[in-house]
């Protein structure tokens, strides 16, 4: 089935995330593979909002390490220890981290020097286990806010509903 990637850039954030959630649910209807879902969600978010980098880091090594998963953009960091950088911090705390200016974040890991702001969200399965983090980088300072967090968290509920 061929799918179009909706352009969400001209919409108010609440409308854009509503359209994204509806599109994700439709495209992933009947899918139970988390890697396929990660690839699909990364592509839809990346191209829909035209972000710099959009992707997943999967939890490996008994919750001590994040390893790059499906993503869109330039090369990402291959591995990130829990507690290091924005992704590792979000994983260790199991909560969303929004960074308005990555250059002001202590220990920020630079995978792409054009990155200026970032949001990283935990991804949990149906048992409540952290399976990944979802990382989005922008080339603009303060690109992400609470509306992004709410909208993206809603999209990521797919993993909680489907994966166990």
C-alpha cells in the first residue's frame, strides 16, 4: 500500500499532531512489529515536520546502553550509554527531555553540528518497560515545547498498546 507523508509544517501544532496520530494509526493498523513501527513513525515525523534528525535509540545491554534504531537524517551516534547526553538522560530518567539550546546542555553529544534544539521521549511497551527513546533534533533553537511533547507522546502510545 503506498502512503503519502502529510506536510504538517503549515498547521498549528495541535492540529498537526492530531493529523499525525490519525495517519500513524491508519498506516500501522494490523502491524505488530515494533521495528516496522519505529521506521514508519520516524519517516512520518521527520518528513511531516522537516526536522534535522528523527529516530529511535533502542535499549540494549540490560538497560545500560542505547543503540541506534530506525531513523531519518544524517548518520546518528551508534551507541549512547544511559545517563549520557540528552538521549541517555531521557532513558535513565524514563521521561521526556526538551532542550531549547543543545549547546547549553551539560554533556550534550554532538552527532550533527547543525543541531540546535532537541526533544527525546521514552518509548514503553505494554508492560511499562522502556524499549527505546525517540529523538528529534532541529536546526532551530527552542523548536520544541509542551505541545510537541503531548503530541509525540500520543503517537508513541502505539508501542504501549501493541507491544508486550
